[in-house]
């Protein structure tokens, strides 16, 4: 079931709930939209991207940035980090259902999180350079979403 979700609030709650280590700073770079979406699924996507960025951070001063832009009828989200980066030969593999880059006994992950984007008519990809970090992008259709919650009448007033 789809609900109207203010992603500024949702992502802030995810970050707070993760309680990242003191050496890792997670910031929301700009205003995120309000989406009509299935809450559990969008939470899973952001939790997946943010927790992986924290888990694999190899820098003493880790930086993770969440952003969003309006692009051609879609919201284009990004989660960028200054971590170890991902070799180009693995870029396609990491988006396959139940795929992880590490053996299952070495990492706590199902590999399912990012496939949710594609189930919701979006696309997901990564741009990365070894040693320099990664930026994961995903898009979701804008239909039914807004930048701000409308200030219309409440149910009691209508």
C-alpha cells in the first residue's frame, strides 16, 4: 500500500537509527521530495545504500551524502561516499537479485535491497573509482509525488 512519505523525515530517521560511528558524517545535501510510495520498500533502499556505505568505509573521516534532483519526470536520488570504491567489473553484479561481492559467510547482506527500485519502475546504477568512493544513483517516477506536503484541509475540516 502506498503512502505519502516525506523523505527528508524518513532518511533522517534512518540515519539516526543507524547511529553511524563518530568518524562517519552522513548529510542530506538538499531538499528531498515527498513521494507516494510503499514505505517499507523505500526505507529498505535507503537503509541498504547507507548501511553499505558505513559498513565498507575505509577512510578515517568518512563522508556520505544523500541528494536528489528533478530529472525528466523522475526523481534522481544519489548516495555518495568517499570509501574504497568498487571495481568496474563488479558494477553490474551488485544489482542482481541475491548477489553480493563478498561470500555470504563474510558479510551480512541478502543482495535484495536495490532490486526494489526496478520493481517500482526505476533504474539503479553506480559510478565509482577505486580508492575514491562510490555514488549510487536510483530513479523513481515523479507521478504522485511532491516537493512539499500540501497545506490543504484536514479530514476534520473537509
